[in-house]
C-alpha cells in the first residue's frame, strides 16, 4: 500500500496560519536531506533542538529561521531517522520547506504514512494506531482520555492477556495431540472447559464496556420533538448555551431541522431541533413535521417536550406512544403556569422513567435538563469509568472471539477430542490478533490508515 524504503516529508501541523508550523521528514535519507536544506549544515544532536535556517537548495536563499529536532531511529515516532523542522506558521513558508525537501530527494507523504511506518516497525500496534487517529480527532476531553488510554496500551494489554492465555491452552492441547500413543494429556478436560469459559467471560466484559466506549467515541444524535410552541427551541437554545434558533410566541416558527453538537460530560451529543409535530393541512408545516418524524426515527434518543399549560391532546398522546420504545426524556414545560392536564392523563406522563419539569423561560432549567439527559445516557450503558474498548471494528472481533470461546467450552468440559476444541480456539485467536494487527487483512489496514490526516 505504501513504499517504505524512501524518505517522506509532510507538514505535520493543521492547515492555515499559526504561531508555528512543523514539517516532518522520515526515512533513511533524512539526515542527508537536512544537510541539503539547512544552513551550515548544522551538527544535529539526537533529541536536542538546533537553531538554524532552512534554505532553498536551488540558490541557497534562506526561507525561514527554524528549530530542528533530530530523532535517530529506531527511537523515533516512525522507527526511522526523523527530522521535525519548526518554523513560522505561514503556509507559504511551510510549503517552501516541503518543496526544498522534495527537491533534495524526499517524497510527499500519504495520509497516515508516518503512523503506518511506526506500525510496520513495531513501535505501535494497530489498536494504538487507531487510538492516535481518535486522539487527533477528539472533540471532548473524555474522548481524548479514552483515546490516550488506548494509545498507552489499555486495550492492547487486556486483549493481549486473553490472547496469551488462549495460546497457552492451544499449546497444551496440541502437545496432547502430538503424543497420543504414549497417553500423555497436558490438559484436563473439565479444567480446560472452565478456563475457556473464564476467558469467554473476560471477552464479554470487554464487549459490555465497549457500549459505553462507543458512545463516547462516536457520540449520538438526540431529536427534540413535540407539538408547535411547547418550548422545543427554547430547550434547544438552553442546552446549546446560545440563541441558535428563533423563539417566538407564534406557533410553527421552526420549519426545518436545526442541529448543534454539545459536550454532555464528555459525550458529543448532536441535538436536532425539529418542527412541531401535529395534524395540519399546511403543506410547508406538514413537510416540517415529516422531517421531524424522520429525525425521530434516526435518533439514538429523543427528548419529548410537553406543555402542561394546555390539555394533553391526541397529538401529544400519539407522540408519547410513538416514542415509547426509544430511549426517551420527557420534558414537562411551563410549570410556572397553571396546569391544564386532567388527573386521568397525569399517570401516563408519570410512568415515563426519565422526565423533568421545567420553566424554560426563566433561564435556570438547562442544568436540570442536562442532568436528566445524562441519566438517560447512563441508562444506555454509560458510566464514568474509562472503557478499554471503543472502536466498532474491535467490538465486532471481540464478539466473534467470545462466540468461538463459548463454542469451545462445552466440548472441552465433556472431554471431546482436542481437534474439536482447537478449531474454535484458533478462530478466537484469529479474531483477537486481527484487532492488534498480527493477522489483519491488508485491505483493512489500508482502510484504517487512509482516514488519517497527512503528516500523521
């Protein structure tokens, strides 16, 4: 997928002007390229910063005054010789430095190519490579925490410990197969079954925690729905902390979907403010209601806003029925006004597990609504602990590994032939090692690294 015997260069800092910009060079010719594009050339000491000038190799004209750090391989990010050239953050200057490096023999790096070389040279495994991408793209502190822990090896350690235990069991079973006539048995069937069942339980615990991890990593979409003029846009603005949508006393102000992403205790939540849902003959309002229902169906959770100052009618009841099977928060708004609900309808609302009564016009309800929404998320598998697994690729492979281990447990306990047990154990090992990159198809690896930015 990538050529790995040449020297690559790229800008490692985000596009656009900045205080500083970094150009990264990696490969066997990195030091030779430094001699061609740096004034002097300077004597580069490992892991020490050197002040010098970047030159245009065509005429030795200075391009910028720069700080250069040299990381000799294998103790570098990629495992190769690496130069990091820090200059002023002008895109023009940085492109000129890159151009000087390519003129001196470097090649422009592809997205993710630096990290790919680190993976190939054993500096990181595939789980850590994916964690680097997650860390770069994190938008909440909690996302960054999960990604950094995985970069530090929490997932690798947990999965590696299980894989080593399975490998040890496989080795003992294969040893028993190698000496059938001598009657050697290196594994007791009942003990092996219990050991496999314990390993399957460890994998299942990782899968269970991954529901929380995936929510943090990917976030979720929450639709805010209700009849016109019940306070949906006021609630939306309160949660966003800005006046994102127009709020008036006129019913039907919101005609289309409005979205905004908020940080809910580290979970990125995309809020969708929708048009009022009610029976209508107005074509524009009906289209808004249709889009609202589509957003409702696509949402991972829903906030239903009710107006207690007006009688609960058929549209309200239909909305409560339609959302009864979804993760749902019911917000009873306008508690500052006299309640117009008859006693018969109150139990229907009181039966909603997650609900909160508010007065959205007083500006003090956002905290209570955020707490109630977070409680809803926690009911969907969220906890305050940092999960070991958050990547959907890892989750699928862990599910496959758990299934294979569960299939192996019963025949092992029953004393079945080693061949039957070994087949499922090998399938579990393949799944575990595909996670870390030991047995990952090239197409999967290519797809992982193509999502990286250039320079990483």
